[in-house]
C-alpha cells in the first residue's frame, strides 16, 4: 500500500509516500515499511504514528529542503536511517548508487541516477509492480522539474527523462511524483508528455 502522508498538507513540502507491505493471506510479510521522501514543514511524525509503529527505512529522491526537512524528526522518533544518492549530505545516512536495488514495501526498486533537477536525484523503479517514484523529474500533466536551482541543467534533465522512459517501458502502472497527484491512468504516456515538453519549452 502506498499512501502520501503530505496529501492534505498546506505547506511548502514535497509529497512523502509511506509504503507498507501488503498483508498476504493473513500472515506476516517479508516486505519493509519505507517512507519515500520525508517532506518538510508539517508534523510527519504524528501522521506516521497514526499509521505505523515502526519504519524500516527512509529513501530520499534528492536532498532539496522540501524533501528532507522532516528527516531529523523522523530519524529521532523512529530510530530509522535514510538512504539517498549523496552519502556526504547530512540528511543521508547510506549512499545509494545508480543500479542499486532497494526494497520498498514488497517491491524491489532499482535506483536510477537522474540528474537535471538536482545533481543527486534518484528515481526508483519496480519493474515487476510497474511502479515508479519519480521525485521531481516529471509531474502529472506534462510538467517537469525546474532546472534553475543550483546543479540544475535542462539538457541533463531531458537525458534523464529519456533514460527513465526507456527503462520503464509501456508496462508502467503507477507514477508517483514529488509534487502533485500520482498518475495511474496511462502513466507512460504522462512520461512521454513531460519529455516532449522538456525538450521544447
Ligand atoms: Zn527538488
């Protein structure tokens, strides 16, 4: 199950996706409870306490403040470590390289280093479940990540989107982005629209 704990928050925050293992046949499960991005400027700890009694990991798509602002509070309350591309960043306890596989819920997600919006940007793709966490690479409705922040670069962003499009293929079932709504209706088409817009705008 994937639940955006920042969905109803009116503050400058990214989305923050709580991924819990599905219960199978009433038994326990071998999956991991993981938060993808921590969000910022809202009480993520209280929200998480209402949903889960532990967290196995926090995985960060990148370290912009709106994605990592809640990291310290979550680390302190749940005794959980974080994973992200830039192991030298204060918010990142464990480095994830391009191609590494990270278990999120019951999915095995491959990390794709996808710079352009941020130098340390990762997308996370589960080829079996057809799920992509895209961070701030693309958004619903043909939008794409801004490239005017330090480390941003439009040509690099386009290359990253191209790589993601080639990687996820037409089988993609769900696209979860760092801001705005997720796309479950033709998500691979949404990726294509964002790619076209990033190339031409
Ligand atoms: Zn960002």
